[in-house]
C-alpha cells in the first residue's frame, strides 16, 4: 500500500503532505520522517501535517497522529493537522479527535484555529 | 674530474712548454755567449775583421728564441761591435762603421727571421691545437670527459686557467671543468666553484656570455671585472686569489643554442690575450659545442631507438602474456598474427602451424553459436565486419566449440580494423576474451535469483519446488527431480525435463520402481547422510550393477544419463527436508565441483523456502489460535435475546495479529455488558492490550453502571500505562432486560456507533461518537439510551467491516445491514455471519484490509 510523503516549507511552516494510504504498512515510514523533522529542528515554529490527499487511514495511522500531537504539545511546538473532507476527517470524527487534536478542515483555517 | 696528476693525453702539455722555454733560454744564453766570445777573441787578436762575425749571434738567436730575445741579442751584438772599435783603434773609422753596419744588418735580419718564425710557429701551433681538439671531440668519449680534455688543452696551449660551464636540462648551469697546471691551485678553483656556483644573473663573465651567446674579452682583469662577476666579498677574494691577469669567455653554441661557456685566463705567464687568442678560443669553443650537440643528439637518437625496440618487444611480450586470444587477419581472412592464447584457443601447437593453416580449414573446425544457441554466420563475426569496413563493430558474445567435441566456451569477440591511407581495411585485429567462467557465474547467479523469486512467490512449497525444477532444465541440467522427506517417507515432488514425453517416461518409471529407503547410494543415501553425491561420469557398468531387471536397465539407458549429482535440502536444526537430483544426458555436459556448488546453493535456497513456508503456516495457526483466545469461545445468551458474535481475520498467511475484541457478560440481575473494541495498531503488543482492555472493562462493569464512566476508567488505566503509546476505540453497551422491555444504555469511545435494525425494516445509527480511549485525560463520553422493541436487533461492529475495500469503497453500515437483511438474514447469528461474508464477497481487493468483527443482539 503506497504512501506519498512530501516535505515543503511555506510561510514559515514545515508541511508534511501525505498522500495515498496511511495504515499499518506505511505508518512506520511516516513516523520516521516525522521524528526526523522533529530531531533536525527541535523547535520549528510550526509543523503542518496535511492529510487532505490521503485515500485511507486506519487505526495505526490514527495512533501516529495522536502520538505526534502529544509530542508536539510536550515540546511546546505548534502542530496543525489539516484533514480535508475525506477519510482522515471521517476517522477523526468517529474517534472524537477533531477538537482534541485541533484539526482544521482546510489550509485557510490553519491560522485562526491553529492549536499549539 | 681533475684529481688526476697525469696530464697524459696532451702531447704539448705543460712539460713541453717548460722544455721549450728552457730550450729558448739556453739558445738565448748561447747566442749572447757567442757574441761575448767573439768580442773577447777580437780583443785578444786585435783584429777588427772579427767584428763582422758578430752578425752571427742574432741569426743564431732567431733560430732558437723569440723575436724579443733575438732583438736583445742583436742589440748586444751591435753594442759589442761598437765597443770593440776602441781596442782595435778603429773607433768611428770608416772600416769600423761598415762592420757595425753589417752587425746591425744581421741583428735586423735575425729579428725579422725571428718574427717570421714566430708567426709560422703560432699558425702551426694553432693548427695543431685545432687538430688536437678535433681528435679529442671525434674520439667517442663521454661528453664531459671530452670537455675536460679540451679544457686541459686550452689551459696548456692558450691560457693558464680554463673553466667550462654547461647548461643542464633543468635550465641551470653546472661547472664541468676548472683546469690549471698546478693541482693545488686547480683544487682551490674547484672549491670556489662549488661554493659559488655560477649565478646566471651576473652582468659579466660566463653568466653574461651564456645568456647572450656572445664572447667577452677582459684584457686586464682588474677589481672592477672581478666585482662584476663575484657574488659577494668572499667570492671576490677567492677570485682574486686565482691571480687572473687577462681573460676571455667564449660561448659554446651550436645550432643557435647556447650549451654553455668556456672561460680562459692567463695568470703567472703574464700574457695578455689579443684578438687572435679570442678567435682561437672561439674556434675551439665552436668545435666543442658541435661535438656536445652531436653527442646529445646521438644519446637522444639511441634512446629513441632502444625505446622503440623495447616497446616492440614489450608489445610482443604483452600480447603473448594476455589471456585473451589476439589475432590479426588479412582481408582474405588469412591469419597473419596470433598470440599464444590464440594458438591455444584455436587448438594448435605453434604459431607457425596456425599461421600456415588456410583460414577455411581453421573455421571449419569450429562452430559459433549465439546466446540462444543459434548458429552464427561467419560474416556476422566482428572480425569480418571490421574487414568489411566497419569501425569498432559491436562486440559479440558467442559460444564457441570444436565440432564433434562436447563442451563450449563462451567468448566475447571484439575486432578493430587497421586501415591504410585511403581508409581501406588492410587488417582486422581480433580479440577473443574467454568469458566462460564469467558467463557461467552470471548464468548461475541469474538462475539462483530466478529460483529465489519463484520460491518467494508462494508459500505452497510443493508447487514452488516443481517450478524450480522446471526452471533448472535445461539450463543447469537435462533432468531435475525433487524429493521431499515427509514423516520419514521419501515423496517425489517433481520430475522435470524439457521434453514432456520424457517426463511421462520418468513418472511411469517412478511408479514402477518405488524408492528403497535403504539404498546405499542415491537419494536415500543423501537424505540419510546429508552429504551430496557427485558422479561426474556415469559408466554403463554402474547402470548394469544397479539394474533390478532388464526393463529398468533399458529405460535408464534410453535416458542417456551422462553425469549426475544429488544435493540435500537441509533446514535449520538441522532438519532434512529432501533432495534435488540433477542429471545430465543429451547435452553431454559433465558436472564438476562448480556445478555441485551451484546445486548446493539452489538446495539451500529451496530448503530455506520450504522451512519458511512451514514456519509461516505454523505462525498463522498460532496467530489464529491467539486471536480466537482473545474472543469468547461461546457467548452467554441472555434470556429473550439472541446474541451472536462473529470475527473474521484477514485470511491468508503472514498477517499480523489484529486488535479487534468483543465480549458479552452478565453484570448483575437482568443486566449485561456488551463490548466491541479495536486497539489501534497490530501485532502482539496490540493483542496484549486487547486482552487488558477486555478485562479492565469487565472489572469496571462489575462496580460501575454508567457505560461512559466504565470507559473513563479504561481511559485512565490506559493513560497510566504511559510506556505504551496505544489507544483503542470501544463501544460499551449495557443491556437491561426487564419484562418485555429491552433497553440499551451505551457509550462510544471513538468507536463506530450501534446500528439498530427495527422490526419494520428501518435501519438507523444511534448516538454520538465520543473520544478515542487512551489519548486525553478528559475524554468526551456520553451515556445514550435506546429501546429495543420486539423483533428489533442491534448491530455492533468494528471498522474492518466498513473499511474492508477501502480506499476504493467505504461501506455505509446501514447499507451493509440492509443488504444482508434483504438477502434473508433475520436472526442475530445470520446477520453477524452474513455481514462478515458480504464484506468478503463485495471486497474488490484480493483480501479485506483488516480483521472485522460483528456482535449482534436481536429480540425474539
């Protein structure tokens, strides 16, 4: 199950754009990249995890997001999850995490709602 | 250079000059003596006639001394003649004056003769000097020795000092000679030159001459001159100590190049150089320069020649030494050159024999096949293409072998044309690189990796072993058979040959003759000992000895067995899994140790694959057992309610343990707890948490009624286990049964909500999703209530059900339920089972993405 992973820097935020399927078989790769980003720069002003292009996300992928969010909070970093309206939003909704993780639906919502 | 005390080669060296000087002095003394004696005789005889004889001494002097001495003698004689007029009493008489006049005339004549003689002598001396230099330079001497000899000559004949400086290859100048008659003074000069090597930047002296290529003359060597050529005061002091009076420096120039300079100086002789000396010096220098230049040219020439010879020999040695066969071929195809390797490759005994054989005879001995085993037309060979005018034709990989002799070598043939001035090919140089070993190794690796790919393609090891056996023929062997050991019995798995008809014969043969496990050789032996068997050559006697009957012998003979090897398949442990038999027949190849190594490598990989497939099978069984142990074996049945649970693991091997769980238990009189949950992630850790979650919920449910509080307790418990960053979704349902009513009180911790199936067919999802358990300390968890009427049912499930075909299709739970209902599922059990089956049927993927569970409860 393929996963697309792209890192872009824009407007002072480090964006991790995921596409494809985030599940048991691909989560480790994404986690590694996320950890690398955190280790490389322990205090980037803002990390955005963009899930809008994800076609699928399962409970393993969900764990990854929760753990990343918890790490960011512990380190005093700002982490924004952009869910889009697809499968990512659905699972975050079902698991009651939309508000808890400060998830925004679209990029434009990033700043006003940005949790950190 | 100058340590020698002998001045040998110079005929007119210092000793000659000194002898000449001595002779001149004697001659002078004799002439003066004669004049004095004549005077004395005249006085004694008192005869004025004797005065006339005084004409003789100047003439005598002219013969043996220099003009100056002759003049001296002449003057003396005239003086004596004048004085003698007094005792002879003829002073200033006519007679006396005539005689004095005669003597004076004689003195003049003598002086003239002396001058003429000196001129002749000088010319002769110059001629002799130049001739001598010519002799020295023409003798095949080392250039430096030659320079030193000339310097010695110059120092004796022309000057007192002679220095020679030569340019070297590095642009510097080195002193080659510093010659003086006195070895002690010579050593002194040499030390000076060593201490102060010539500084090319000086404005005067040898440096300037070398730079400009023009002679310089210093008639008087005064302090100004010394200062101009010296580098410091000490240098000047040492130079002054050489006692130079007059000096000249001439360039050693040839073909417009200044090779160095020769400096000559007078010292104790007190002579002053004149233009004639300079001309002489230049002549000498020109001779030396030409000789030096020639010597250098000769050295370069001989170096070039020897280099050429050496490189030709070297080329021959290299070509003979290379392992590749190298030949040169004329346009008519005839070979004109072949190195040793070519002679060997083409099967000849000597180069001469090979070159004498017509090319058609050579060619007809061999056959060339391409990589696929098709014959190669001769015109396609790179050598022929090169002769046809093609530059750098594409190298060709061919199988190459003698006709009628088994065994083929793989050679890579490269060729390059040699063209004449018009660009017409006159030769083709062929290089045949024997790549048999490389090719074999490459083929072996390719074969092994293909075998590995086949082995990895499936866990059905019998099928894959049969595929590997088919892959092995005819590349590795003509026959390949695989046998495995199953419960101590030898089982034939596969026999492969490229001809299916032959396979039939072999299968029939195997049926007819079951393997005797006690055979001392063959597969039973290999399986027993674990040692491979290699029979490079299978002699007919062996078949005769092994034959139980005539049919056996006939059949085996008809297979044409030539060479055979049997290798064991041994797994970790070690555990004997089976054996692979490889037989060579019609190809005529003989197996060697290398082939055996390849077969063993193949067997090793097969063993690994068989072992892995067994392990996977075992592991899958363990996984299923474990997964099932996490679920209740049998659900207790509350009165008046039918409950059914169903779980479907992802089918197939190698999948990880999932985190699904469900349970139903009695918590009190008329109240039951039902849970459906899913731990995020997979694997043994997820399974462990599954069990923990299930028992934590059970324990809480005994003390607590509110589903949301039960979930909150689980949440706290999971947060406390801080080392485990895992979460789960749980749906807890309290089922209250009282009389005719059934009430569901439930709470969802991030889990898919219950789906109610009404007796009338309506289907609805109820409740609000709460927060995933184990993430935050204050999850949003609400208790919700729904009544279950007669004929109603509730469906609880995990997202494996709806996500089975994700991301292509994500099922709507209500739609799923309505589909199974319309397909006839009514009871809780039917609904649960049909739901899971429908998922599998409708899945467009080869298998569902995740495990799925369903728990249904229906009122009668």
